[in-house]
């Protein structure tokens, strides 16, 4: 920063950090998926599990394949996948009256 500052309150300091950290990361191409240090598989896993935690839990419980998350953050999945998430049946589990 240019100039002198006598004091900086916590909210102003926080605002500066919240502004500066993403700016530096953007300049270093950390947000660019072409230069990411994470594999595409890991990126997709985090996007789905953290962006759609309820659907991720349902998908895991029903042993469904993880769908693709596009560059806009939307789930790209077949109609069959969506239907399976809505179904009350779990593959491989026997359904009886007690269940």
C-alpha cells in the first residue's frame, strides 16, 4: 500500500485481506483450471461434494456415479441419474415391508 496509516481497525484490515488474497491468486493463475495443481477428478469431486452436499450424500448412499459439474457450476447428468436420485430404492438392497 502507498502512504502511511496510523491505525487500522479489524474490519478495514479484513476487507483489505479479502480483497488482496483473491487478487493475488487470480494474478498467479491459481483459479485457472488449466493451471490447477489439482487433478480434474479431484476438482470434480470437490465441486460436487461441497457444492451439492445433499445430492452427494444421496448419490453415495445409492452408489450412483458422480455427475459432471460444468464450468458454470451446474450438474450435467442423464435423466436416468436424476430419476435414480429421486427413487426410494437403493441398488443392491432388498426391500421388504420392514424396510
